[in-house]
C-alpha cells in the first residue's frame, strides 16, 4: 500500500532522522525545569481546560505506529472497551479514496483533547481548527514549523478519518457507542512542493460522540498536558488518574497489581522488568503535575486513594445537548 506522501504529489513522507542528542545533563536539567515550572502552574486555575472522553482515559490509542497495514486497534480496561478502525479520505488528485493509518503517539491525544475542549466551549459539534490548532501547538510549545507541524497534520488527518467504538457498563447497562468522531472535514492540499500533507481545516464531530462527550468529559489541566506532551504513556497515566481517583470512596483504597498496570500501559513490553523500568519515572513525572494524586507505587503494584481531580468541576461549561 502506498503511503500518504506517495499519493499526495509523489512525495513520500519519511520518518525524520534522529537529531544529535545533547549532553544528558543539559537534557535532564531542561526537562526537570519544564516539569517544575508546569507543576507550579497546575496549582492555579488553568488558562484553558482540555477534555478527554472517559473511555479514552481508561484505554488509549497506540503509542507507536503499529504499521499502516494494521487497520483495527483494540484496548480493554475492565468494563471499558475501545476499538479504533483506520479510515480513508477522498483525494481529488487521484479521484479516489486513499487509506490512512491509525492515529498514534502523543499528538492525536493532544489534538483530541483540544477538539473536545473547543466543542464544549463553543457548544457546537462543528469546529474551525486551522487557526486554533496552530495557537494550540504554540501554547504547548511544540515547534509549529517544518517537521513537527507535518507530523501534527498527518496525525490530525488519521484521527479525522478513523472511526471508534466505545463499549462500557454504566449504571447497570451495557452501552456501545459507534461513532466516526469526525463526520465531515475539509482537506487542504498546499501547492508548495514537499508540503502536500492532509490537513483538515474544518471538522464536525458526530452527534453521537458529541452527546456522549457532554456527559462523560474529563477535565484536564492544560499545563500538565504541556509538560507531559513528549510521552503518550505519561498522558495516558495522567488522564487515567484524573478520571479514576475522585471516584474512589473516601477512606477507601484500590490496589492495582503490576500485571494489570502492564496490561493497561505496557502491553508492548515482553518483560515485566523492562516495563517497570519505564513506568516508574513516568509515574513520577505524572505525580509532579498532579500533586494531589493519592498514589503509592511499590513492588506489588499501585495503591490508589480518593483524591480531588486535577481540575475541579467543569469550569462553568454547561453543554446544551439538543
């Protein structure tokens, strides 16, 4: 199957070559400062609240590209189930539909949180994203030029073309939501050589997804997502704790063994010790951005205690669903 770049103007979108690493001390110091600055900001009312659907807080998209030949992605966490089906988009240049791969990594998580927030803020399922997404990229301090913006455009196109199935047990009922989250989008094809990457400028969330989001949106602090934006796992752990901890009854504790943590966040690791080596610093980073989180990680697993959510309430947003 041809890649998106091959179809759009005969230019293949290649994975960029790794940049030379700076000294470990410099990188470590910069990262620590970024986390510290963000941690101070998360103690205040967020500049803008972002949102994630509760099901996506309990499950998640792929961390890495599973390959464009993989068309279905499934995740399960207790009673919450997610199925993502890769989609297609019409390209007038070839007068046919082209296949896009599954969304993966931190970018679609951040993009979806932004789209959710815009839809709830505007109380509309139709969103103009070109300018607001650029502002969002700058707010997250992601490089808005060249390589990074092309990655964001590609991930936004993958997200816009895919469809999702949510399954969960709520209030004693089994609920299945089938939705192509984005039901309509315009595609912009720049004429400049080397920039022909799919770019939805207008998206319309499906009615089913928008209605469900209005009932099951989890508020997230924008500065915390900014600080954790380099790691899909960290974003998933933060979102999971944001929707989970405040639902634990006061005075109660919930224990999650390492086997369950690996199944949820480290399914791609063959060995438990390798997963633990990666997961422990991720949890430290997440806890630095969610200081109120009552969590303890030891040799047996993670203990969760009732904690206030990272963003209290819905910050005054009331969504009027027709």
